[in-house]
C-alpha cells in the first residue's frame, strides 16, 4: 500500500491550510484523493484556494475563538457527514 492509498476517501482537516505549508499539505492530500477541509482565518486566501479546486471545503476560522471552533465543527460535521 502506498501513502497515496492510505488517504483515499479520507476526510482530513488542515488548520492553517491557506498558509505557505498548509497549501502544500492540501495539494498533496488532494492528489492522494482525500477530501480536504481547509480552515484558516484568511478569507481572501481561502477564496483563491477554492477557485483552484472545487473539491475543497473551505472554512474561515479563528482558532482562538471557542464559539467559532464550535460552530465550525458542527458545520464540518454536516458537510462531511461524520
């Protein structure tokens, strides 16, 4: 089994996914056919990412806010179905 196979069909949340390293993680996970959920505070960069890949689920999130974390977790759960 290759590393790519181990991500096939998995749902993976990348916090900080609109940043420099986060984008690289997202690209690799997408190429491995994972369902990628990108969470980041930078809405402009999230929009750019979404325009490049319609399969991404993008969530604007400030991880220092408990309310945003709770609301985002519920939304992601509904979107992903898990």
